[in-house]
């Protein structure tokens, strides 16, 4: 009886390990993708990297020295919520724009500086999407609350 229990425990452990490795492999495979889309708000058109899973959202733009005025990062969350952002390991100032589930601007934080970490920034309302762009672009393109964002696959 004791021998059967040990055997069952070993089998459960091995199966659990295999399932864990499969999940880890799939997650790394997703994290390795650099999927991009086009985003348009008013006359600002950007090619943005998608941050659509935990690893990409955690890393954000922290691995970039700079981005062009035609680039950004677009964060996609599973459901509307209050999603705080910080400037940890960011090397350049940003404007951060929060959108509701209908892709309407609900909040903009402008000219956030890298040295502001550990301060966090979030929207006053429920957001499902967030866009990080170079500081000043939201003013340059007159982006304001209520503006609509349009997405287009590449």
C-alpha cells in the first residue's frame, strides 16, 4: 500500500513537472514575439509594440534607449481596471494615455520623467488599454479626453 502511494506521488510529480514545462515554453514563445500594430489618434499614426501578456507589460519600454515619434507601446489588459504605471528603468520621458474598452481616451499623463520612479500614475476611471509614447506628442497632436483610438493589424 505504501509502495503504491509513493508510485502515485512520483507520477503526479512527473506529470506536474511536464505540464509546468509546457506552460513555461508556451509563455516564453509568446514573450519572444514582437507583435506590432498601427495605432491612430487624431493625426498621430504610430507603429506600436503590443504588451499583451504579463511579461511584456512588466518589461514595457525599459529595454529601449529611445523610440522615434512614430513608435510606442500599446498595453492590452484582459478586463477594464485601474492599471498603475511607473517609470522604472525607462530612459526617456513619456506621455501615457489610458483608454476605456471602447478605445476612447479617459486619461493622459504628460511628460513623465524617468527619475520620477517609484511614483506611479493611473487613470481616474476604468481602463482596458494604455499607450506609451514620447513626451510631448499628446500636446503636439492635440490628444484629449474623449478622442477615439483606431487600431489596424500589420
